[in-house]
C-alpha cells in the first residue's frame, strides 16, 4: 500500500479490491478477551464523560428544541432518549442522545485523528442494545472498542479531512458507528461490509457549521449516530451496500479525500496497537482547537497579566485550526455556538477570569463588554512555523501599552495522553455536569459511575445505564406524555368497540 503524492497530485491508491471486506473480517474476529485492561479503562472513561455530557446538555440551546420536535413525531418507540426519558425509535433515540452528547463541545476527542467519537458511537450502541434487549456489558464494551478504534484510525488515515472541509466526526463516525452497532447485531463479514457501505451512502457533514458557529454543529453527532443505526439494522435485514466503500473509485478515499490518505494507519497493527489509548478528555468546554490558547490565557492571568495593559494580541495557529476558530469575535451575535468556536473569545475569557468552564458560555459571559473589548484586540493567523494539520501548538504574542512584548508558546493540550486529566478530575467534571443539567445529587451521579465501572458484569447494559441515569422530566414533557397517553387510550377504546 502507498499514499498519494504528498504534494497533492492525485494518484490511485494501490489497495486490494476487497480492502473494505478484509477490514470488516479482521474486526469481526475480535473478542472481548482480546482487549487490554488499559483499553477497557479508557472505554469506561469515555462512557463516564459521555453520559455526563448528555446530562449537562439538558437545557443547552437546540437540545430541548430537538426533543420537542421528536416528541411530536414519536411516543411509543423501543428505545430511550435520555433527556426526559422519552420513548423514540432507535434512529431517533440515537439522534437525540448523540446531539446532547456533543452539544456542549465538552466530549472526548482524538487530537491527531480530529474526531469526537463517543458522541456518535455510544448513542448508536445504546439504541441498538436497548432495541435488541439483554446485551451484556462485555459485548457492549467490545462494540464500543470497535467503533472507537475504527473512528480513530479512519481519522488518522484521512489526515486532512477537516482541512478539506468535512466534519470527520460525522463522516467517519457514521461508518464507525455502523460497524460497532453491527457487532451487537451479530453481523457476519459480508453483512458488516454492507453496513459500512450503507453508512458511506449516508455519510455527510460539513465543517461549515463549526466555522460559522451555528447550532447545526451540535446536531451533527446525532445525525451520524442516527445514520449508523439505520445502516446496521438495514444490513441485518439483508439490504446490500457498496462493496468498496473505502477503496472504490467513488469511495471514501477517492471521492471525499481525493486519494490523499494514509491507509496504513487504518490497517497496520489493527488489533495489537490500540489507538483508543490516545483519546483525550476535555478540561474545558468548546472547540479543542482553542484549548492550548485557553490554557495559556489562564496561566497568563495567574502570572498577573492585566487586560487593561494590553495594546494588541496576535495568536498563531496551524492552518486547519485557524480555519476552524480564527474568525473575529462578533459579540453582537450573542451566540454560544459562535463563542465555542472562536479562539479570540476563548483566550480573552480565560485571561480575564483565570479559569474556563461551562459558566464561560453563559449569556452574560459571551456578551461581556470587557471581554469583547479584549477580543477585538486579537488578530488570529495561520502560523507558517506550525504544521497545517497540527492541533496542539499555539503561539501568542502580547504587545503592551508601554511597548513591551511577551511571547508564549504551547505545544501540549491539557487532557491529552501527554497531560491527562486525573480520575478525580474526570469524576468531578461528571458530577458537575449531572448536577448542572438535570439536578442530580452526588449520590445519583456516583450510582451511575458505579454502574459504568462495573459494566462488564452487567447482563443488560442498556437497562442498567438507563435505570441509573438521573433525568428530570419537565412539565412540558410530562404534559406531552399525558396527552399522547390519552390519545392512545382513546384509540384503544375505539378499536375495542
């Protein structure tokens, strides 16, 4: 196998014609017993983080609106939307839970592959497992490992997907989630390849939503999770998909990535070298591209740097980061999504407060005149000394009113394997998110954490997780449920006459 010319001239990849099928067969051979203890530990961290993020987003803009729309359409599905414990069809439950998991942009991330994974794969698996019933915890963890490993490796292979304008969380997540859900459905090699092909047929997702900072960005993971579920179940029903979704002349590599891929990242060491262990967990909400700058802002605050003493600020990033979060901050938009994807806001807020958390995106925070004034002093550019696709590096140069200058450079991100969050920090983030979103007590949060920690011993993983998930039903949701219940009772009475 070889990659395309690094200069960018398009050349066909030399791959076997059954590359996709071979990949599915290799993954289908995995067993839970093959997973290293360190991988299982990371998977449980991913579940803890994801369930906390779902709860924390209960009132996040766009999530109540999405659930209200789904509730108008569905009432008696086989699966659960965790916000409000609503009954949806499996695709809609995956859509609702995936969107909530991603809404705060506080979810796990593979820095090198540039993919958010659990917000896609976990909702797809939860919906699939609940619909099937009695899926054991060890099999659920294996399916999660399959989805996470494949998603990371696809992101590494398609190394400039985000720079090309795709949202790899969505495009690659749909395909990874379908293979993972297919494992719970016990698909054979051919059917798994069909699921991959069906997922590719639905794979979509542009980075434009992130670049513009609009609410559709929050729904992208949900769309991918929904499409993954549909793909897996249709494959189980015998519907065929493209046989060469990766390597075909109109497949992922050629069509989406222009053959500028590194397929060795997808195949080499598969099942032996686990990319799952490279996932990061976010200490700050908001786009991961801004986290190094946020961390530098916090440090400068604690070193005594005052916003009033600053004349101007230059932030240098890799080109892909600059494209994603580099536009000027527009305070008049009063948009949380815009602030989440704006490094000028993130740095200005961090320097001002000396911290960065979910309160940093409260309405009064994003329209704060003092922070907006500081953000207007910031110029963001693509730094030629930083690799185009590098996510971690950030160079910040402060010019003070008195003429002094100060330059700081960050090359690692908090929460990455190089600077990981501790177990105590992860648990505190989890508890805080549950309390903030659904009013969960420490005891309720700890009960859910205990279920996750013991997941491999659960006989029905969906029932265990859903039963332990603390959810507050709003008055509006309760009313909708009562009304739908009355409609069902009247229909039943009419049919019984």
